[in-house]
C-alpha cells in the first residue's frame, strides 16, 4: 500500500479505529548486550540482558523519507489534527539503531558507555528529508534495560538492594549522567494500544514524573498536535500531551554534584496527560506546577543542599572522589523487613577504593528540635520541605514512601541516560537554583559549586562534546548481598 493510500485509509477510519507505531525494516535493530547480576545469600548470578535506545532518538520514516526532521513533523505525512496523529502513527516506522556509530552507545560485558555528542554519516543516505546534509549530530541518549527482545526488564525493589558502579569523571557542569527507574509498561504499551508494532524493542512508552511533552508518540499515536519546535534545541519540541508516571531517580550526577530523588504520582503506570493534569507551567497560575498528577520536585537528598559541601566532588578533598569510579548502593527498607511490608526508608552508601562510605548525617531544624537523618524517609521529606520553605509537598500528597513502595511492587523499568538541560541548564542539580535567591539566607538554594552562568546547552555541546558516562556492574538482590559491605 502506498503512503497516499495509507494516509487516506487512516483519515477515513478515524482515531478510534487505527492506532499504530510501526516497526521499520530498513535498519536492523541489534540491541547491545549487557550483563546484569542477581544476588542472594548464596552469591550473585550473571544474566545476559541488553539495552535499547528510546524511540525519540530513532529514525522515523515513511518509505525512506523522514516523518520528522530536526524538530519538526512532516505535515504532509503527519497532519496536525487528531486524525492526523493516527495517520502519522500508521504511516511512519521506527527504525533500528546503529548504536555506536549514530549514538555513541557501546557495551562490554557488564559495562554501558554513553557518549555526549556523536557525529555520524547520514545512514546510507536514507534520510531523504535531510536533503544534502551528509552528517548527523546526536546529543546524548536515553536507554532501557531489556529482558527479552520485546520486553523491558522489570525491577521489584522493595526489601531489596540495588548497586552499580559509575564513572562521572568526564561530566562537567551542565550535564547529567542519570540512572533511574520509571513505571513504564513492560512491553512499551504494545499490548495496550492496538496496532503498536514497535513496542519495547524500539524503545516506546516512556514516561516520568515531569510528564514530558517532547515524547513523539504517546499511547500509540503521534504527539504532533499543537507541536511547538524548541527555540534552543534543534532536535526537540513539545506536543499537546504529556506522559506521566512514578519516577525513582537513583543517580543524577556530574563530576560536581549528585542527588537521588523519589517522585510519586497519583496515577498508576504510564498515563497520558493534558494541560493542568500535566502540571504545566501557567503564567497566570503560580501553583500550576503543583496541581498535576505527579510530584515534579520530588524528595531529593543532595548533601550540598544541607551545607555539606565536601562530600561529593572532584579530587581527594571530597569523601567521594568523582574523578574515580564509585559503587553506589541503595537499599529499600520496609516497615517489617519483608517483601510485603510498606516501604519506609531509602538508604544509600558508597564503595570506593575498597572502603565503605556512608551518607553523612544531615541535621535539619524543625519546630521540635533537630531532625538528624542520613536517608530518605517521610520525616526527612517533610522536614526538608519546611526547612527549605517549600510550601508544596507533592511527594506526601501523592502517597509518600508507601506510594513509592506500591510502585515498586508493580515493577519499574531501568533507564540510563546522558543529557543536557534546555529548560534550567541543570542548575537545579549543580548550582544555585532559583538563581535570583541568595543561598546564604535561603537554605536549599545552593545545590553545587557550578556557576549560575554554566550549563548552557550550546556551550556544553561545543566545549565538552567528548563527555561520557559509564555505568557498570549492575546488581540487584536481597539487602546486604550486592556489594560485599
């Protein structure tokens, strides 16, 4: 069937009858292998897994011609209407990825390396919509751990321990090498949305607690309605809908700062949102960010925010030296020490040069005296919000630790990414944020030692294109079994 015939058919049938994300056949998909270890009291067993790159990064084509070029949809293939969104999904195919050549993604044994900027030849000159452009520039990537060829690996972390080793030494201010979990569907939504022929194999179904609007396909249809191309990112834009779900940030870091953060949501699993339910910023409503279905701020633990400025950073003066690899161990403790108990605490320690490094104790002033904590609990989250004068507590309102534990019971997908920030320049991670507030008089504003002028994506991409992050030795098991500590 020609494209013209497919488009007419889809428009005639309407959105309730046809919805698809097609699997391409021009570029073969060959997911890089990655070894992961599963541990218990008897030891650890290696299992062969793989990673797949997110659908947003992939070539989207119809008979070899781009459906999406730069940060714009092809309006002939993907009309900006409800029926056109369906027609686009029916006509356009997600292609396989050339991981190392196009995206700078490589694996070896149990190690995944993600490069920041990768310049590659135009794949077989197939991307005809690019005209005479001979080179393609890719910035960062988002990758998921696979269980089988068409299913993501699902993690059930309550009463468990998760560990990995990370090398952030080549990540400057403004970058984020992130390892985290989100409540995506195991098959990327393939079974739920009829006609989705791409699924997890091609990296579909992403969601997180920011309810991102830049996802090109949501719920099996193109997110091209009300599409606005980014003014600063030549590869991205935003559509009418967002994609929300619970998010557990195990590691967001560069060589200067790090944080780990649970984000709860009132919805279960990947959920399409629109407008207020996404928590979209509304200039006429300063509270709009906090009225969506997810807690966008989360309950983060970044020691720098509490005045402990010598814990993580580059060099031997820091307790954790980011110029060297470090093993990060996170424990999910329940109320009664069983798998069925409610989640009550997320604990963290580090291993570097054979030494165990505990999270330092944090002292938070409260109305009842000092709260001393070295982990994330409901008490820590509430005290932190009050200390930082953050009047909204979406983490509590959307279920708090128990709500996060419920999501852990349902299962989460592992994400590993490297990215720069066109919205806030990553200042929320590694500098003062908000930038117009004095950190000397406002606790929590200081998040790292980077300058408030740092993190501009054009600068980072031009001056630090060879930045890279490596995640390795991923292990999950019963508490006390993954690190030998």
